[in-house]
C-alpha cells in the first residue's frame, strides 16, 4: 500500500480522479472475488499485495476528487470524509472479526467483497454524476 501511494497522485492526475477511483474499486472487487479461490499461500499473498496496490490511493484521491466535485465545500468535505473513514475503520474490523468467529473464512471474504462492491457502486454513481456535470457545463 505504501508503494502504491507513492504513485497514486501522479497516476490519478494523468488519468483523471474519477477514472482512477473507478478502476481501483473495480480491481478491488475482482481481486476480492478471486481471493476465496486461492489454494496456495503464494497466490493468497499475491492477491493481498495487489489489493494493497488497488486500495492504496483510494482514500487520498477521493479527498481531492470530492473537493473538486463540490466547489465551495473545501472546509467541510475533508472533515466529513475523514470522519466517515474513522467510522468505517472501526466498523469494518468489528464486522470482520464477528464474521471470522461465526462464519467460514470464505464467507467472511465474500462479505468483504460485498463491501468492495458497495464502494464500486458509489464510485460508479460519482463517475456518472461528474460526467453529467461536465456535459451540462459545456
């Protein structure tokens, strides 16, 4: 994840923020869907490494993207996103721990894949929202 963050800003500016977030979320969903089918340790480590790269810049680029999408809200938007990240950072480990205690490991992985799918849906909505905003301003 740390290595991916070194390049996330450059890649996001080169391809546009919305495209970067969309493809990062898509890669995360695909990797999370593949993860339950890994039978070897090396393949699990490879998927985890790729997940780290896919998720590496999502939060930081989302902060910049949201600030650019919502002009005039530069003071409140980062605070809301950071607070949301804090809440998610508390709830996700709680749910993961609960699911690992009560469900199979593969079921827990599918639960995480569903969360990544939700993130993909949110990124698709914002992608289309910005596309409409751009079309309306032209």
